[in-house]
């Protein structure tokens, strides 16, 4: 399994190249590959990417960004939970375990920045097993988000 170098940065710490690369990766996968036109950039009312407490997790292989996730503080997506979202790996890097490394890194950052806080995610339904391997449990029936089947999942952390 290939090891990545990881960076966790606030919006203000991102370089313009890093911002461009993470947005391109998200659009390549969530909009183009999944054939799902939706506004990936946050609206002015949400500003999730730019929020001062948002943590952008970038995974590099050499100088290429191939994995990304963002961590949102309690109250940003869910009133009572922190959240991990925009979990993505480059298509050419899938199947090698990098997605598990990405989620493990995100979970470690959650524990570091938000100790003992439970995590809620909106997961694409076909990825339920992937998230279950990391301790998440399904807490909702399937619902459509941007016409893609999703489920709510929670990872309880000891308080």
C-alpha cells in the first residue's frame, strides 16, 4: 500500500495551487465522474470551505493531490455533531487502500481537534460498508441528495 504525505490546513493556510487542486479533484469525481451537476462551492450562507474551523485534509503522492476530505466543526453541518465530508480519492488511486488511509487520517484529526465528539456523515449508500469498517453506523433510511442515494451515519465516540 502506497503511503501518502498528509497536510491539514485551514482555508487561510491553503495556497492557491492547493485550493485549485482540491476543487478540481472534487469536481472531477463528484460532478464529472458521477455525472451529477451540483454547486460544489459553498454558498455565501454556508461558507463551509472558508469557515475558520474547517480543516482541509490533503493527501499527496509525490506532488500530486490524490486524496482529500474536510472536517467540519459542530454546528456547521449538524447542530450536535462534527462531520467529515467531501471524502474523495482520485480514480487512478482507488483500490489500493488509500481511501482507508484518508478516512483514518480524518478520524485522527477529529480526535485531535474535537476529542470525544461523535461524528455524523452523509454517506453515499453504496459506501456504507467502507464507513462501517471505521465504526460508523447507519442511522437513517436511504434519501436522495443531488439524485444520489445517501444514508446518514454516526460514529459514536466516548464522552
